[in-house]
């Protein structure tokens, strides 16, 4: 209750698919780079596929629904 809805951004509303098939690496990184200092980043329920490292800025505030999954896959993580 201490935060208003305009203090949040949701990753799906900003282009992340979270379907467990689409590579969301670049989209999530862009969201973190753009909003980490100014917004609370909310991961909607979904499986967010990553094929390389995502760097989370130190000042980022990240929340998510119970069914938010960040999945690492591919040769980078082999």
C-alpha cells in the first residue's frame, strides 16, 4: 500500500514474452538498464528464457508473481 501503481513497470507490458520459448534476454536487459534506477520492476507470471548473462544494476528493485521463472538455456550456460 505504500507504493502507487505508477512506481511499477511490468516486464510483459514492456515486451518480454515469458512463454518459455522466446529468448527474453535482450528485452529483460533493456528493461533493467532503463528502469532500475526509477521504477520497481515486476515480473508477471511466466517463464523468461535467457541465453546469456543478464546484469542486474545494484539499485534495482525486482518483484514477481509466484510463477515467475527465469530460465537459463543454451551453450552459454553449458
